[in-house]
């Protein structure tokens, strides 16, 4: 029961931040590449959303993926989330196109990538089943890592979130051996 509780608390926090953003310009604190002011976004961007539809579209995947992560890998969960947010954010800050990159989808891509790669790296039955299940459910996300005609979508956040998820899977597996 605790994994879903933690996931819901995390998502509720994002909704609270969104509520605050309706009255203040905090959505401006996303990742703005290669600017000093944009550095704060490395930490804040996953909690900021451009509108309620943006937030709602991230809600179910976040709850499902965070719950899966916390249930099957409770000792790795905090490291995976923090690494994905920070390293993915740094990569967006360094390499992304100009703009204000906000939203939790980079974290979502990082969680998907971690859950898929980690299962195969562990070479155990249950983790491999988790990898296969996540792959089957989220295979369509692959298209989100490529440049999009919709300039408001941060495909860079998706790409670098996924890269950071793969990296943390290798790091945590290597450290375990």
C-alpha cells in the first residue's frame, strides 16, 4: 500500500504547485537552456506544467510508474527519481533548444527507461517481467524522443530523461555487483 501512497503524494505535490502557478508566475522557473536563471529549472521543471491538460496527461503515467518503481525497487526508487530529474535536467540545460522546458514527462521517460533496462540488467525473472510489461504498455513513447512539429513539446526533455533512466540503471546495477 505504501508505494501507491508515496506516488499519490508526489503527484498531489505537483497539483499543489500547479494551483500556486495559477496565481503566480512560477511556471517561468523551468529549464531555460544555457542561462543562469534557467539553472533553477533543473530541480523545479518536473513540478511545473503549462496547463491543466498538460498536468492531467502526466498524472496517470507518473502514478503507475512511480508505484511500479517503489514496489519492485524500493531501495533504488529515490536514487532513480533524483538522478533522472537532476541529470536529465542538466542535459536539457546544456543541449536543448531555447525555450522554457517544463513538465514531468522527462521524469516519466526516465522511469520507463529505467524500468525496462534495469530488469534486463538484473537478469532475474520478476525484473524481466516488469521490463516486458513496461515495454508493452509504454512502447509508444519512443516517438516522443524525436523532434516534433509541435514546438511547445520538449522532446529534448523526453530524450534526456530516457538517457538518464538508462544511465542510472547501469550505475545502480554496476554498484550492486
